[in-house]
DNA sequence: CGGCTTTGACCAGCGC
DNA sequence: GCGCTGGTCAAAGCCG
């Protein structure tokens, strides 16, 4: 399973076309992109979320998805359609697709993670299967209601079924020497596991917020130890605890949890809007390209990676540092608006 | 003392 | 059925 993931990530790194389509489609699908990136991979406590720097967050009402931007929705986004090869993949795909925000153009979706990819692809093809599953689940629920006495086996089965219902995932790679990149949320590590065919262990983190069951896995790429592969699972049900939110910010509408809330950017200082616009439109076709992702902001070499990075906050005056993702993306002129 | 990490144990899924 | 692997749990320890 993770071998597949690694393979796909390698593909993303090696193949510009696939890479760009995968991540940009993940972006355009609305799906986990915001979930994954509404978290600044920079700055210890007190930093901004990545999406905040983009001028977008999950927690703004009346959000719209990337697809609501015509330029993004039509010409710039290549498609990458694959088919689920196993029943399990199809099931997961159906499950993930159920979490998709309603967008006008979701016939072909994918993600940087093969798991997420499997979850995302073939939405339409699996629609019927999804419906069947839902019916089955409804029937099971009805049966449970009719028969309140459940055996331990049934409980076990129920638990198993619940486990199978995975949250949509989204993985991305960041070149960093720091394994656990700050993203604006607070995480508690609950496990570490050696991974087959990799000398690097995989770490498991869970969002510390009580009602939030977002998880993330962090592992180093076997092929390139300087690359950290972060996989987010689920969506935050709360604002970033490290980001001060405007008083009028409402809890996220469930359907828009993965949407790209662009309207927010209209309320932001110009450089925020400009950043979002630059990254999400003109650079969108390359956004998922690993090398582009890695090099967009850096003029250069890997030595840039661990230096302190500073960004303007919403106040426009405070400076934060980071050791994570944004440097890989943000352009230098954005750092000095 | 609370919050976090570490780490061995446990469990479930999957392939053979 | 068995072994492997990924994912999670939970006790112990660490740290501010």
C-alpha cells in the first residue's frame, strides 16, 4: 500500500505532467488541498496557516472552490484519470468522494497521494457502488435499531466497518530536515512505526483538538531522505489554534470544508490576494510539480532550505520564521511585498 | 502537574 | 490458518 504511495510520489517528483495534474487536480477538486494546506508548514507556535497566507481558510462562510475560478476550472487543469483496480480501492474511492464538495467539474480528480488518489479517482464510475454501500449501511443501522442486543462479534464487525471508512487523504512532499513540520495546528504524536523497505520510521500524529480527528503521517522518502512526505487524513473541525481569527469568522460549513474559500481573499491586504492569485492561478499548472514546488520560492539551492524564513502576518508587521513548506512555494517577491 | 513523546504490545487486513 | 504489515493504544518517561 505504502509502496504504491511511494511509487506515485516518485512519479510526481519525476514526471511533471502527472505531478502537475495530480496536485492541481487535488486543488481544483477542492478536496483535501485546503485541509492539507490550511496549515502553515512554517513557524512554531504563533505562525500563520498556509491558507491564511494564501488568504484562504476553511473557516470562512460563503466559500467557493477553486473550480469557481474560470481560469482554473477550464484550461489550466489537466486531467489524470485512472481506474480503481480493486474492490477496496473502489470502496475507498467512493468513501472519499462522498466527502467531496460539490463542484461543477469533478469528473476527474486525483491527489498527490496514491491512497488519496485511489480514494479520489473514478468517482463517477463508483457512484453506484457508493450508493449501494450507503444502502447497506442504512440497512445495517436499521437492523441495529431493531436488534439492540449486539454480540461482541457484531460490535467487532461494526468497529471494523467504521475503520474501513477512511477519511480522504492528501499527501505532499516537502524538502526539509525537520520531520514534523509546523502547520498551525497542534498535533500529538501517538505512534511511530518502522516502514517496510524504508530505513526511516513513519510517525503518526493526531490533532490535539478534542472534537477533531484529523490525523497525519510523516515519513521520509526512501529515495530522497531530504524529502518529508506528509499525509493528512480528515478535515479539521476547528480553526487553527495558533491563528487569530476575525470575530465574524464562522465555523466551516461542512460542504465547504474542502473548498477553497476565495472570497476571503477579497478582505485581505493586497499582498495576500496577490499571493493567492499568483500561486493558485498563474502557477497552478505547476503547483503540483515537485521540483516547481520546491523551487518556486527559492532562488535555488537546497541550502536555502533550512535557513530562517520570515513572512508577513496579517498585521503586516510581525515576522515569523519557518522551517517548512511555504518557502518551497512562496516567491521571493512575496516575501518582500 | 499537564502535555507531550517514546515505545512495546495489540489488533485488523491482506496475501499466500 | 499463518505470517507480515500498517495502524493504534496505552503505560512510562520526559520536560517546561
